[in-house]
């Protein structure tokens, strides 16, 4: 990365854990298990204070939902080890 690009690239602090409301900025469904069905959701979300959190959610319901609708921009609730959309 050139110094110019580095200077023009927005940055945010990333935290490992948070329990709060957050806005999804990126998400994907990981496939696994029999028939390669969605089994885990990986969600990156911005907290109200500007920090970002990355969460792997192991319940297949959210992973399935990610394959069917756009969650970026949606408000979610981060709880201990989970994401509630």
C-alpha cells in the first residue's frame, strides 16, 4: 500500500467482543455439514461509538437468512457469542 492510499483509507478500531446494538457493514454465510448448507454467519458490524466488531455466529438460522436477504445496513443486537437480527 502506498503512503498516499494509506493516508486516504479510513480506519476504525476493531474489538473482539461487544454487547450492544450495531449496524452490519459486511456479512457472509459459511457452508458446511451435509449437503453444504449454511451453517455459520460471519458478521462485521459498526458499534455506536465507531468501533467495529467481527462476530462468527454458529447458529444456522442467521447463515440461511444471509443467503436470502441483504443484511448490510441493518441494525443487529450483539449478545455474548451471538448476533440477533
